[in-house]
C-alpha cells in the first residue's frame, strides 16, 4: 500500500472529517458500522446512481478541493433529479494519492458539508484508500421516487416538445477559457463560465416536479446532442432542435457571437447538468408555470418526430436559416 | 482523457459486456437509462455498502481478470452478509488504464457473471472511465433486511460467546506464499491459501440466518484482532480470544506449525471475509445447528467481558499456555 505520510490514520480521518457528515441520518450509524440502512418513504422506491471522477480527466488536479467534492456529488444528484427522484443520501469512495494533505481533506469535506445543506443529503458510508494513481472519487447517490413514477429516457412520443432547463454550453466554454481557447473574452466574462464548469447546478428543485409532465427526461452530461440522441434511441424517434432557440447565458452569447464555430461546442459539449425533457405540447402551460415558480428558465428548443429514416441523423440541429448544423463530434465519450 | 486505444467505445463496451449482466433485474432498465430503481420487499429496508479495490494495493496487477472482478464484488457481499442482509444487486465504477484489452474486459465480465449466478445478484448500473492510474474498481452492493433487524457492531454484551465462521488466516498466508515468504510450503499446500487470498467466500448463506441469534456481527476484512476490536469499541466491552481455538485450515496449520510467529499474522492479517459474531451462551445450540445445516464450520473462540480498564488491550489473545499474545500490529489500515 502506498502510504499517505502526511495524513492521520484512516479511522482518525473518517472520525474527524467524514463521520460528522453522516449526522442526522439514522441509518448511517455515524459511519461506525459496516453498512448503512436506507428505507424509502411510504409508496416510494429507491433510485440509485453512481458516477466517478478522476483528476486530470473530469476535473483539473489543482481545482479547489471543496469544488471537486461538490462536483463529484452534484453530477450524481443531477441524474437523480432528471429521473424525478428526491435525493436522500450518498456513499463516497476516495482514492487518495500520496501527496494528499490533511488540509486538502478538510477542504474537501467542507465542500461536501456545504452541498449537504444545499441539497438535503447526508453521507452514509464509503471507503478511503491510498492510491499510487491520480485522485479518484466515486460517489453513489440514493434518492426516492413514488413507486413506478421514475422519469425514463424511453417515453417520448412524436410531436412532443423538447425542453431544457437553465442555459446550455457554459461548462464547455468555461473549460475552453481555462485552456486559453477564448483569448478575446475578458476574465470577468469568463468567470461565470469557469464556475459552471467547476460547479454544476443539479436541478433538484425541478426534477421531482416533472413527474406527470415529462414523457422522457435525461440530464445533459455528455452534451445536448448526445443526450438527446439517447432519448431518441430508446424512444425510437428522431429529434429536431432549432439552434437559435437553445438558451445561452450572456457570457456564452458573447463567446458564440465572436466565433460562430463555438456554437458547435455549445451543442455538443458536456457537463451542463441541465435537465433535457420532452412533454406533450398541451403541458407547455404547466411547464411555464413551473419555471415561474422555481425561477429557473425552462425553454422549448424543438420537437420529437418519427424516424429515423436510414442515413438521417436522429438528432437534427437547425441554424437560424433552417439549415442543418453538422458537428464533427456528437458528444463526450470516455474513450 | 486518456484513450483506451484497443477498446471499443464506451457505449459498445457497456452493450457488449455489461448490459447482459443486468438482465433479469427490471429496475436496471438494461443499463439504458441514467439510474436504477430498487424496491425492498414487504417489511424490508435496503442495506448498502461500498468498497473499492486498486491494482497493486488490494490485488496484484496480474491476477486473473475474472478473479479480480469476483473479489471486488465479494468483499462487498461479505459486508452485507455480516449485517444479515440478503444481497440484491450492485453498481460498478470501472477505472481502466490505457493498456486494458477487450479480452481483459471480457474475462472480467465473465467473472461477474459467474458470481451473479452464485450469489443471485445483478448489475444495475455503473460508470466506465479511462484512467492514467492503476486499474480501480468501486463496487456498491445493495441488499435487503427485515426492517430494524440489521446486525450491528454494537450489540455485544459481557459474557457473550465470540464465534467465527470457516477458517482464519488463509488469505494472509496466501499473500505471504505469493510473496515467497513461505519457502518450505510446497505448491500444492500453498494453492488453497492463494485461492483464498484471491477469492474470498462471503458467507451469504449464514449471514441472514444470524438474525435473532447474533448480538453483534462484522466480517473479517481488517483482521480478526482489529475487527473484534471494532465490535469492542462500539459495544464498549473487551474481548478474550483463546488462540488455540481459532479455526485454521489444514494448510494454515502446516504453515503455523513450522513457524509459530506466523500465528500473529493469522490473528491480525486481513482479507478473511469470514463472519465474526457474538451471541449469548444459550444460543450455542442454535449456532451449532446452523453450522450443521449449512455445512460451514462455526467455531466459538472466546468471550466478551467488561472493560477495558485503562492501559489494557480491548482484545486479549491468549496462547496455549494462557499467556497473552502481543502482536506488533493489530490489523490492516489503509495508510
């Protein structure tokens, strides 16, 4: 085993930084037992999701520890939200490289504590290991949903309107800014883009409210085009997205305004963690009301249609002139 | 992202090797959705556990892929068993280094398929990533237990008998054999020890049967002394273990017979994945009956007592002469 020379022992580390995060969740037993108990509420079932993040792959090695923790947790909460589930708790496997300091762990745990308050979840278990490799964080999030009501990818029907929450493309532009690829954009304009890359905003206040409204739902992690493609594939349909209707933040509009080719990155880049869902046209009024109530924009960007005919893309994105945009890549894949 | 040049794409990999492992579990949705649904049976609640394993830390990088998969799964099933839970399903985060071949992934999935049949579980979700670091596998296992009946660490009482399933120390001696530290032991004798190191046997047939019998329970992963110490700590008691009563396999007896100092390794080494539990003396008949029924030895090895007084070890291990054995280290810790 690779020792973490500067860290206190494993049990001390858990007692000092992680056990406090389990307080308030009875079935976590203060992280003093081997497993945790989760009981769904009456009429509910458990929804589970896991996603891992790796330094140098999903985040930058010198990203602030607290934000790394929050991102690792939030990408999982985002999936629960897109499925209509209310998050309950999570487990955490930490693979720490030898250079990890106790200060880093403290800041990491503080990030988790902040998000636990924001999202009403608790840490209920996990595993802490030394690794000779890069910092690796696996989170497993558990939520609950009314029995049989989980929002699936496969329920879309031809004619359904495609909606997206918030704004699209900020994260991919933030990463581009960090890479120095947005040279003409000033720091103040780039800052909120970078913030969105580092700290996704899972739409937990909207997800559970979509039950009864959405016919299919997914969170945008691989990119708008790719994730809409996932809905198309299992719903056995095609989709038309009207590019100009895709909601952009004001800094994203500036970045795209100076270089139209960046629109492609916006439509195919990952890490947005907005909810992309379909609903019948008749539900539009209820969707608008939900947006007003939550204060989060929900924008219609296109519609589902029969298809695909052979050789035609499942997801067709149209530019302002109604011409198809054909991006070189459809979205993020891990290999 | 570090590309895995020899592997098919992420989605193809999932479709080819992992989606088939989800067949038969409705809430896994064929791994075609973002999350899975798990509903506990009537009167039951969900028990969750996660443990990660890293190449070069928890297993040897050239261990057979199928056995690596089985070990990663089994260490988690072992915890569920020790808590009295019936395993249902699991999630899997795979961090694959660049040199990973498709053959390796195929053999890994075959190992999982074998264990799914043995233990009646299904894969319900996960995440596949390329990593620049060592192969890392995080498993989260879910089981169910009758509401409120989970076996905890903290229920032991003074006078309770300490029992252990199977045999102790095989895994640590197997690792020693692999390291060339058992030079006088022939290959045929060492083979079953090495097998136990590579492939733990979670006691899923015994765990759920301990509900109503055991007052406290834990699986031996950190080592007999350390894990018994965990029970002592939360039960606020001390324990006496009679060394000669600790059950050894026949190859372990040979290894300890030629070098008594190896007994220390047996009592403090990890990776046994047997169940260590306490029960009232009056339950001994029922414990014996359970051992007969399951064909798995369950051996009384000591008892719990009040304590600890200051400066006295919580776990006292006695040799054949009744003298305390004082090991240099108490058990496995990750740092």
